[in-house]
């Protein structure tokens, strides 16, 4: 991979990080006003509509081998229920435990890149990747909340956080691998449609209300639109570059969420979050050298 492609893939990874950081902030607001299944279903449904328009107007569909049907079905379920597991973890556990564990999902992506795609990791690249992943974990929680946390509150959310960690890791690693053969658009489009279908079936059998939430329609459309951009930016980045590099940059989204919380809600940055921000910025700088 040439340096120009490395830098371009990092740019798309950065755009994905920015977009995911914004929707994490919006998603936290939406989750407090509506059920998580309803929000997640409409997120994927609206995202699928947006992508369908993009696909019809701008992207020619590739020939998709039959074997990919089962793969896309599995990834769609993984996509839908990884997000639900994360939100469930936040509901029954503590964000100070759940968020750092789930934020470590780029570790899975890096291993997939090295083991499955034989991506070469130099010492400097490895150092940058490690700093970014550690930074994302450090930036994703507040130390004072962790200190006050009781063990009985911490344990219940751990299993859901681990599901999210491995679910997102496998999902994003798979997208990175598949995008190299089927292009940057249709893998994420098919997975988004499949996720919406999986959640509709789940809500149907579970008798969960999924009526469109009109009172939050603007925030929901913003959530889905920016989330669609984040998904596509990641896929473009991994299509042209290394998933072991793009994945950790995308996974550094907590950096953006912390900055938004500071700017819009006046929240103070705790020492571990400041360290996380420094790690992320330092890691990105090292990757660009």
C-alpha cells in the first residue's frame, strides 16, 4: 500500500470516527426518550432507504456470489444485536464498565487484518494502533463514576459489553475484508437492510412497539443520516487501505463524544479522558508519519 493510499484511508477512518462520535452523542439522547429496539430498528430502516437512493443513482451493483447470502444474513443479525447488547448493557449495568469494554472492539479488527489479510504492521504502526485503542477505552468512561461503582452494579453489564465487543469486532473486520472484493457500498447496504429486517422480526415475535416516533423525527433522521455516512466512510477506508489502521481510527469515536459533551453540556474532562484524548491524537500522528 502506498503512502497516499494510507493517508487517504486514514482520512476516511477519521471521517467515520467523527460521524460515529456524533451519533453516539445523539443516540444517548434518543435512548432516554424511546425504547432501544424502536430506535435501533428505525436507525437501520432509515439508513437503508438513504443507501438505496445512493445505490440507485450512483453505484452499479456487483455480481454477488451465492455463498455471500449466508454471510450477509449472519452479519446482519450480528450488526443488529451487537448494538442492542450494548444498549442493554448500559441499561442493566454501568457505562463506566460497559463502554470501555465495548470500545476495545478494534482489537478484533487488528487481529483479523494481520491474520486473515496478512497486513504488515511495523513497529511505528503498531505503536499508533495501540495508543488509539487505549485512548478510546480511556476516553469512554468517567473515573469518579468507576470509583463509586458497586460490584453488584458492575457485573450485570459485562456480558452484554463482551457481546458488543466481539460482535462489532467481527462485523467491522468482515466488512473490511468483503469490501475489498465487492466494493465499498453494497456490503454495508445489504447489512443495513438485513439488520432492519432482523429487528422487525425480533420485535414482531417479541410484541415490541416499533411505531415511528414522530416526536423525535428530526433527531432520528440526523442519527440515521450521520450513521449512514459513518458506515460508508469506514467501508471506503478499508476498501482502499488497511483494516488494521482504519478500524482503530474509527473506533476512537469516544474522543468526539467527549468533545461534544464538553462543548454542548459543559461537562468537565476527567484525567483518564484527557489521557485518552492525548493517546488518540498521538496515535493518529504516529500513523501519519
